[in-house]
C-alpha cells in the first residue's frame, strides 16, 4: 500500500457536532427574542436542512461560488421566516452573531486528542465546505491542531466536486493515493475515492444532514473504519 | 486605528534563517561528495542568489507559475555547475534531499515564542513565496504554530505581485486594513502597503537576499518596528 502522507478530514459532522452546537446557540437566541415557543432542535434542523440545496446551486454551476458564511446567512433568514419570524425586525448584529455559531462549532469529545495523535505521523488538514476564515476561527476556538487550513474558498468549489479533492492534494504536494479522506459521510468518501484518495469512515451518530436522511446506506468498502478519531489513530499505527 | 485581526509573516529571512540553514546542509553535502574545497557559505549565497531572478520570470509573466520547490531545484543544478560539479553525476536522491533543505530551514531563536505569543491575540499565517507543502513541512519540523498556511501556490503568484496580498486577505476574511505584514524586507512591506495592509518591520541581520544587497535602504515609515518577534508581541500589546 502506498504510504499515506496526508489525512484530510471532513469537518461538519465528522470533527465537530454542528447540529448540537447550533441548537444550543439557537436556543439562547430564540429566548432573547421572545420566541422560546420554537423548539431549538427543530430550528437547527431546519437551518442545517437548507444547507445542501443552497450548496447544490454552486455545485451544478447555477450560481457562481460564494462562501459558506453567506449561504448560511441566507438560509438563516429563510429559516427564521419559516418559523414566522421577520429577520429585518431583528437586530442585524444579533443575526450576524447567530450566523457565527458556525465558527464556534464544538468538537466531538475525541476530536482534539485524536487529531493530535494523528498529527504526530501525518499532515492533518480539514477538507470542508467551510470557508477558510470560518475554519480558522473554529480551530482557534476549539483547539483543533490542524497543520494547515484550506477552505472551500481556496478551490472555489464544494464537495463532492472533484476539484476540491484534487486541488487539496496538489497544494499538499501529494498524488491522490498518498492522501486519505476521513469522513462520516458516504457521498464524500465516494467522491474522494473516485479522485484516487484512500478512505476512512468514522461513525458519528447524529452527524447526518437531515436533508439526506433517505440516502443513508451501509458503510462498507472503505479502507479503514473507526468509531472515533482516537480509535482511528490506533488503527493507523 | 482599525483593529488588526490577521498578522501575515514573510518567512524566508524573517521567521527562518534560510542562508545559515542552507549553508549547514550544503557543507555536509559537499563533504559527502568530495567537494569540501567549496566554501559552504559561498555555495549557499550562490544558490540563494539565483532565487530572485528565477522568481522574477514568473512575476513578469515570462513564465507561468511553478512552485518554489521546482525553482530551487533548477537553481541548485545551475549553482552546482557554477562550482564545477556535474549534477547528473550526483545521485538524484541526494540532490532531492539537499533541495529539501528549504523544508527544514531553522527558525531564528525568537520565532517560535514570538509567534506563540502573537497567536493568542491575532490570526498568524505565513505569506511566503514558499509552496504550501514546503511551509507545512517547515512548520512541523520547526514547531512554528501557524493558524493556517497558504503558500504561493494558492494565489499562483510571487511577492510583490499584489494578488498575493489581496488573495490572502480575502481568504482570511479581512479587508486589507485589518491585516498587517511582518517582514524584514522593504520591497515586501512596500507592496503590502500599496495593497492597503499595515506594516511591521523586523530587523534581521544577514536576512538580505545577496542579489539585492545594493537595494538596502533606510527602514523607516512602517507602522511598527521591532528587533525580533518577541519584541513585536510586546509592541502590539
């Protein structure tokens, strides 16, 4: 087996608990704005649930690339309207702060330690739909020890577009077979494999995008499989 | 003064001692290949001295972008010939290893501590002619605690081309006046200023590219000035 030098990680769902983190911040936001009757979990699901459709417009080139921060804000406003709230009636700074919840997503309990162990033997880098600044802020906030951070705005493309994986390999100076994608999502691993990368599946309960719930398939056929990033570090020893 | 969020650093000469590090590795290489009669310091000067001319071809679009690793190898071969050695007569793996001396450049004594202090209050990132993998390897080798690493291959341009500075600001999500370049070279600071970035000059003896020795001018007019990165962290408190 060709020696793997670089581990790329899906971030949203695989390294951080996006839905749980967003529900926590949404709960506080809804309370401050007299909207405690709205369930924060349902609100987070509705907001995150709009993610795939908005990114899809860029994927199929109906829309030129815009960073995830902007898509998230558009989706937040649509989501608020869906729950009967009027975005323009809320303080702009409050909306912007809630949108920055994506910069403060909490890591799963094993993520920092697992990444630290893996960093001793591999280059570790996110391969995420997040823009670079979002991922940099998240790393500083959560203590994620990345070797470098290349957001979707570097390749100006969203997963599973092949240029995302291929440009990341080019910048890290490896042929695809010397890189591996670590992810909790099949569609991402499938795209990485088509580009020639190796694949490792990490089991994350509750990491599914609710808009894709119907697409969950059995997780097999990947080079490696682990229940979390600490176990992955053991498996790759 | 607008709040600065991001500190970009010139690396070669400002954060690491390129000429000293290369001389050390060249000395060992020349000894192994029965060429101890060649002065390692002069060899390093000759190799580094070809840097500016080779990058200039990309700057003025006589040549399309190629990463620094490739330019360094071309310059190494030319430099060996200049000293009467025949590159093709030397083991290829040895040449490649010597070229990777650029991935192992040693930081100045204050660099790791200074960057660590600055990282607590700013996003810290290199802004270097080095390619991303070169800078990632250097950071892992030397323990440089960058928040992210965006090499010249991200913008596919070399300093002082304006797109280098502007693309870096765009990816870090700041307008240029919220970023500052820290460098030991005037031409770099001048270009950053023209793009709207703030500037900090760090005094580094022996950091001049020998090919530019005639261009050294008085260092004044920059927003900040410090004798090393630890002092800079104090100045920016």
